[in-house]
């Protein structure tokens, strides 16, 4: 029986979104939807379909922005082929603190804390700073998660509790 102990596996998490992507036919993709281009999760900002030639398939031209870096990426694929679509989740957390090394201390609605999201650069980071440190308001931060990456993408004043 002691031998069985080495075969017992523990998994930290296994939920319905255990896979980071799922396939979708290129022709079924839509503007403002998500797609994986060059192994990066992206939001589609423009797409166009070219007609079939004498031989071959219609092609779909995708223009998308990386959801974490904002970098513009393009791809061309036959409309009948599958492309990967990232599982993207948005979750709102209450901001508890900002550490000296630039990490956000966050709490979810169910009381779980999260301390591994870095303070973003640019506009979102400035807004978090302004709301939380300067105006000293209760601040909620929206965390976007896709393909094992996560980032703070929005900050807003928390609604007043009644």
C-alpha cells in the first residue's frame, strides 16, 4: 500500500478552462473577438475576406492588437482553417495596497487575496496611483488573464457599499 502514495497526484487547479486556447474556424472569427497570432493573445480590430481565386480557398486577413502589449499583429489564413482562440477572463478585484516593489495587493469578492500582479505602466498605472494614493478612494482593479499571463487593464472607483 505504501507504493500507492507515489502514484497519488495533486493538481493545483483543474477547471473547465484548463486549456489556454480552443480552436475556431477562421471564417467564424469576428471583430472585437479574440485570436492567437504568433503565439500571443490578441483582440481582433479589423478583418476582411478575399474571394477565392481560380483554385483554392477564400482568405481571411486579420488585424489584431496584443491584449497585453497593445502591439499590432496581422495574419492571413484560409477561411476553412482553424485558428486558436485564447480563453480570456476579466475579473475585478479590490485594491488593498501597492507594495514598495510595485506589486498590487488585491482581494476578490470571495475574500481570496492575490499579490502577484505588477503595477502597470502608462495610463492604467497612473489612474491606479491617482485613485488609490492621491485621492485615497476605494479602488477596484480589473485583471485580464489569458494564456498564463495576466495584467491590470482598468482601474475604477469602487461602488459605495450600502
